[in-house]
C-alpha cells in the first residue's frame, strides 16, 4: 500500500519521481539522532551481550569480485 492505494503484486509504480518525492518529504521530517537514542532503549530488554560489537559479513563482501571479471 502506498498513499492509501493498494497495488497488485505484479503492478508497478510508473512514475519513479513519486518515490523520490516521498523519500524527500520523509527525510525532511526525520530525526535520525532521535532514533539513535530511542530505539536502543526500546530494544534493550531483548538484547544480550550488549558489550560485544559485531559486524555483518555483508559489509566485507561489497568488494568481492567474481573470478570471471
């Protein structure tokens, strides 16, 4: 659902500028610093080993190239 309209699974948004407009509007009203303070406090009860820093392997796979390139 987007802007109150339900799309079918095979239906696409034809005007890609619409998505850009929506992203811009959301970014104008977002407060990322606020999220950084609120979310950890919300998730804290369900988290274990908060003293450990872990990084997803996807971060390192960005520069991996296939043998054929």
